[in-house]
């Protein structure tokens, strides 16, 4: 439940950025809340549900969730040197191994 409290402090206790229908802004909050709902409803982790409902039935053997630093076949990516998380510019230390744990993004972007 600590994650739920974190959402409340980061998102729900803040005023809206603008009036409804006046503008838009991308955010991960909806995706993250949806995953919390999936996990609470099913009693399984998001990654278990993803595998059982999509990856296995669709035979997506070369597709894997970003839930660990070692990801077979992962290509190196790059981020801006002035990124707000202070991450290294190159995303991999060597082929298939990320410099940070991609679970940092969970279902927001990872």
C-alpha cells in the first residue's frame, strides 16, 4: 500500500494543471493506477498477467517485460545528458545489460 500513498502525495493531492478540455499533458499516472487495479483485482503481479494473457497465448517468445537489468537482445539506447533522473547517457553497460533497473519505470514507460 506504500505505492498507493506515494501516488496520493505525488499526484492526487495536487491541483490540476489546467481546466478540463483546455489543454493536455502526458503523464504516467493513469497507466500506473491501472496496473495497481489489475494487481489488486487478480491477486497476481502485472508481469504474471502480461505473460498469461498476452505473451504466451500470442507466442511472443522474443518479447519480454522490462522487469530486470538483463534483457536478451536489448539494443543500447541513449538519454539526454541533462535528464532529470541523473541517469548515464548510454543505457547499457554491455549488450543486453542495462545500467539501471528498468523496473524504475514499471508500467509508465518501461
